[in-house]
C-alpha cells in the first residue's frame, strides 16, 4: 500500500527522517531537494513566522496554516470561548483544555509538556467536547461531566432514558439509542391523552425572578407546568410530559398548561456552559410530543415513535449555538417500519411543489441503522447497499462480528474470534454470552451485558497489504492482534488492542491502476473515487471496490504531512530508492544531473 502511494505521489522515500516528497518523479528533470520545510510545512501559530521565504506569508498572526482556510471560522465558531478581552486564541483554548486534562488525569510534567507540544503543533487534539468545556468551572460540576463526551449510547428502556438523551444533547454530546424490541418492550403503555396549552410565552419573567427548576401542580385532570430556565428545567419538563401519558392517577385526557415565562429569550448569554440561549423551538416541543404519544394511546410505542420523540427534542436543542444535536438510532433487522422510516421524506403536491413530510421531518436529526444478529443474506445486503447509494440511509450492522472485535481482550486469537461468531449465529446471544463468561468467570452480569452490546462493522484487505504505521511501512499480517497507529491520509489513528484481525476466507478482487499500483481487497471495501473535476475543485465519493469500472479514477492517501519515523539508512539512500521505485531507472540529463 505504501509503495503504491509512492509510485503515484512520491518522488523520494527515505528510511530515515524524511518520508515522502510531494511531486511525481517522472515530472522531474533534476534530483528532488530534500527540503524539510517543503516536505513538512510549518503550521502558523500566534508569534510564529514561516521559515521558507517562498511560502506565502500571512498578513498577521493566525492560529492555523493558510492551507486550512476553514479552520479559523470553525474554531472561533465552535471551540473558542469568550473571555474578558475577546475570543480565545488557539493557544489559549489549548492551554485551558490541557489544564483541565492535567487535573482530570493527574498528569506529570513530562506528559503535560508532550501534550502541549502536540496540541500547539496541531498534531494531536482532545475531543471536540473537551476542547469546549475542558478546564472550565462548568465541567467540574459532577452534574455536567457527561458534557465532556463526544458520543454516547443509551438503551431506551424507560422514560428516564429519553430524559437522559435530551440532557446529553443539551450538553453538546452526540446521542445514540438502541431501539431493538428487547429494549423498548420495557416501556409502559400509553394510557392517557395529552392536551397542551401554552399559557405564558418565553421571556416574560424578569431575569431576577426566574426559576431554574421546572415545577408542576396537579388539580384533578389538569397539570400546571412551569418550565425552568436551565438545562435541568427543560429536561424536567420533557420528562414530566412523557410520564403523564402513562400516569395511572389520570383517566382519559390530561389538560397540560405550559408556562414558558421563566425561559430566557433568544440571544441571552449562557453563563456556565457558554454561548447564548436559543429556545425558538421549545414552544413547539410540547405539542409535538403530545401528538406522537396520543397516536399510541392504548399500546406501547413503536421504534419509530420512540425515535421521533428523541428527535423532536433534538430539533429543539441548539446547544447554546455551539453544536447541534447529532444522533445514531439502531433498530432490529426485521423492523420494516424503521427500515423505511425515511423513505420519500420529500413529497410533491398537486402544483409540483416539493415539501418535506412534517410528521417525519425530525427523523433527519439522526442516522438509522438495522442491526443483524445473524448473517444477512446476499439479497438483504444488496438492497441495503442500493438504499445507501440512493439516499445515504439503509446501513446495516453484523452484531456478532462487531462484538467479537470489541472483546479482543477475551478473544485474542483468530480461532477464538471465529468460534464466538459461530456460536453467536448458531445458538444465539445468550449462549455466546455464557461462553464469554466461562473465559472470564469473575465478570459481573452488568459487564457481560455491556460487552454484548458493542456493535460495529469493518471491510477487509488481504494479509499482504502494505499500510503506513507510526513505525513505518508494515504488512497487515505483521499487525494482526497488535495495537498500533495507522496513517490515514497523513494522520495517525490508534487501533484497538486487537489491531488487524482475521475475518475468514473471502473472495478478493485485484485492483490495478494504470501507473502500476496494485491492491487486493474484498468487494465491499470502499475506495475514494473521483466522480467529477473542474478547474477549481474535485468531487469524490466513497464506492465499493466491486462497483469500479476500467477507466475510473481513485484517490490515494496523501501522506505528505505524515510524521517521519526512525529507520535504517540515510536520506541519500532513501532518495536513491525513491527514484528506483518511482521510475525504475537512473539517467543522465543534459545538465549532467541524475534523475
């Protein structure tokens, strides 16, 4: 894989400190200079200057290189907090988050110095959530610490789970929900019909008189709800509404009067979390929730109705104008209603105008995935791929494979990995769990349940495939069962302790480019295909290898900014090998140079 990249985009490869040059060897008429500034462009930070006089010079101090034009607006919109003197710079935000990380992890001086250097050079970052809340007084509150997580997953088994997801979303976390029957079948039956009336609008109460918590009073079939001016207050009101639909103290229709007067208006500052208030959708939330629940009166909610309840809360939430809610919803493979929930969202009226179905609009807030606990048929897989191609939806997951990968500490060998999958498919989830328990007898029931709930999916390459790691080029067969860092488009990403894993014997394709690069991979492995090109831009899409046709163009990894690795040989030897690999020959030029 590395040598395939070299043949296309590399003019020089070294086994010492220099990794790769950014121009094709065949276009060169003279030796390529091993200029470290050209190979590894300096990243501009406040107070820094470019060291190559040929590089474009920034007009003033900047946090990010000029090659990343979107970095500054994204950073200052999403991660830079307001201070007394204005917005945080990149160095200030990094230092704040690092201070919080040092306290949290009780890091030593050498660890702090390493992280500081990597952050300032923009080679390693904390999670996006931690970059926003790390080192603040807000995150030190135990009630807020979940806001440090980028992603979460919740088993939807009761009304508290819905409230938890809204709370997490309001802190900016991505929210995942498992909506399989074994979870949502624990929800209560919807007994009561809800009728909503907003009696006081947002922002009426003077700031000094606002209440933080939501309160309510019950008089016969009437409930008076006063919504509090806080994250906790919003969640409490949402949780109350859900509970009222199954509350046995009522019979028939429950009249709910909603008082929004304490809620701060749009644009007012959020002192602790940061950002500004944005409650423009809050007024509609209670009526939409009531409509969904009323349709289910006399029965339990369906998976799609559960999804709608979550997504209506997500529509309401703009986390202080810092991050919109992002979601993942996992449904049972046989759940056909969920499989087609997003089909034909846009509809055309009699006059030819397109509009989105208002009853399902909120479903756009999350991705939908069907979970298979046995092997899906070829027809099912083909249909799923076609749906994803047409709409971006229709993803499927093969749970046994994902669970085996995520339990690599208990299944360290390919034989154990495959044995678990076979047992899971043949005898079911329970027996597979008991088999794991035999290998780890001290495991608690809670831990076993958690281990059996880890889902995911990966495509495959062959064992002789070359990949670029933090230690240099390695073949996949050298990385099976070993944690390592893999270089993806110039950036290093750490694998799980299992590293690469054997996934059985499968048919493979041989992909060969006109330039001579070659790769063997399974048909479902995705590659980045060039779909269109103009003078100013290239347009790409991820496609499965089996869909490629002769003449298609694919993009290779761009490792020009990859970190160099220590290895045998000198830069000169690397330059020589790069020439031989890239062009296959050496020839004297009219300038008496060798190229």
